[in-house]
């Protein structure tokens, strides 16, 4: 148990730090534009960042699919498959990025039509987009490398990349805007610089830690084609599941906005409490991806970790990575059990914190007392969110690790249908409470459905392996 805990924390803590840096890339640009005399720049950054956040979120399968498949290959001691997974994902990332650049004008037009920014903001959004879109290859390749690192049981490298990107973004944006006198173009160039610098750092870290695996890379097109069907099935499931997540989250925001500026502000504040919880839980979900995938691959190939590793993977300055000495099936059971113990502990901590100090936390997030007062009737929903969502986060990580992505898709689709049905049915009588009830049910149903599917998968897995 101690060794499993140690492995979980070794993977989860760097991931949590990485997650906490994610909002900073957009916030840096907003903060810098906030010191320029035209408020339209702030709106342009907000709209431009949202366009890219949604776009890149949809292609998150490049990280998640790579993570699960790589972890399974590591568990099976199959470094050729690990390198094959990396190469395939890189090819797809480059293809997607090229399409984004080639189709940037229709994509931008569609985004502006959907968001409908003011006539003053729209031209600035266009300039921001047309510069930042050239960072798509770097961003998507970092997704791939981060997923591969996680699959190789290394969350430290993605953390270093994320922190480095934020530092470079702050420095570059400040230089372009304040030293060189640029405005929205300076903020965009700062972000673009950080994206490519992050990619360069990720490549250097791969070379420094894993260059001896280069000899296992695929050397012909036929090898790349082998197994493509499974690769695309896994990633298409994750993509469609992400579409449902994006639809629910965007609808949540727009439904709040339709109720007026006050409700929009209230929901934004309370959703911040959920996001804080999610950043921490995602760290443990990443641990589930890495460890769950490793043990699943280990058991699937009837591998015992007492046997010597035919292709040792150096980590931490050249030390050989040594998995926990357990059978793959026992390891998967233990990881699942310990992840839920950590999840329950975090639920208790976050629920108690929000219940006792919710008003004070909201007061720290805004100086508008009227907004805090308006939020208080809805605070119980935010307090309940950790209880409702914990299982969904942990099962997401485990499902990605064992590449049972169809189960993730089914669970998210059912939960999304319930979300929209509950909101549309109850909104006339419950108003914003209906929105929060629907969101909590969305989280609960994802967790419950995945639990049922995971139990069936576990039974088959442990019987066959």
C-alpha cells in the first residue's frame, strides 16, 4: 500500500502543479492588456483565448489516447509499441495543426459568428487569432509529448514544460507590449513564443531522458499503418466524449448569461470552486492513466515485474525506472482502491472548506458584495459538486489508462442527455437552480455509469488475465 501511495503521489503532485498553471497562459495576456488604455483589448483576449481553449480541448485526445496506449506498452515492456504510439500521435497532431492553419479563415468566421463580439472587439480578435493559430503545431505536439511522458510514468517533465511556458509567456508578452510598443499583436506574439518554446523544451527533455529509445522508432509506412484502427477508435471515442463535455460546459455558461449579468457573475464565481477541485482531481486522474495503463498492459501480456526489463527506461538523471513489484492484475486493483481513498479524502477536504469558508472564498474572488450575496443561495450546489464529481474524475483516468474509451463516451453521452433534459424540464420553475441541479446530475451519472461499466470490464479482465 505504501509503495502504491508513493507512486500515485509521485505522478499526481506534478500533474496538479501543471494543471494550476493552465489558466495562467490566458490570464497573463488579460493582465497585460488590462494596462492598455482601450478596454476592447481585454475583450479581444477573452474571446480569442476562448476560441483556442475550445479548439484545443476538442483535440485533447492527442494527450489522453497517447497516455493510455503508452502506459500499456510500458507495462508489457514493449518499447517498439511505445515509440509507435508516439510517432502515430505526432503525425496526427501535425495533420490537425496543418488543417487548422489552412482553414483558419472559415474557422475564425464561424467562431466570430457563434460568439458575436462587438464591432470594436472583433478586429482585435481577428489579429490575435491570426497570429496565435501558428502555434497550433507546437501546442498539439506538446499534447502528444505530455501524454507520452505520462504513459511512461513521468509527470515531472510535463510540469516543467508548463511552468516554463508561463514564465516565457510573461516575459515575452511584457517585452512585446511594453518595450516594443505593440498592443494585441504583442500579447499574441508572447503566447506564440511561449508555445514554440514549450515544444522545444519538451523535445529537449525527451532527448535527454529517452533518446536511447530512438532505435525502436518505426521506420516505414507499413509499420505505422499496423494497429491504426485501434488507435483511431480510441481517439475518436475520446474526441466525441469531449464534444459532449464542451457542449455541456458552453451551454452552462450561455444559460447563465441568458439570465442576466448578475447570474452570469454568480455562476462564474461558483464554477471557479469546481475548477479548483477539478485541477486537483485531474492530478489523480493522470496517475490513474499512467498506473492503470501500466498494470493493464502488464497483465494483458502475462508479464511479471520480477523479470528483467528488456528495454530499461532512464528517468531522474539516468536511474532505471523500476515498477512496483506486483502482478499486473493485483496492481490495477490496488491502484483503483487507493485512488478512491484519495478521492474520498479530497471530497471531505474540499466539501468542508467550501461549507465553512465558502462566503470568504467568494469574497476573495470579487470585491462586489452584491455578487457574493446573490451567490449564497446557490453555494450549496458548489459545496455538493466534489461529492457528485469525484468518481467521474477517477474513472476517467482509469478508463483512459486501460483504453476503455467507448465506456467513457457512453457514460458522457447518457449524462449529457440527462443534463439537457433536466434543465429544459425544470428551468421554468427552478430557474438557475435547475441549471446547477442538471450539472450535478451530469457529474453523478458519469460516475455511476462508468462504475457499472468498469465493474463489468474488471470481471472480464480478471477472469481472462
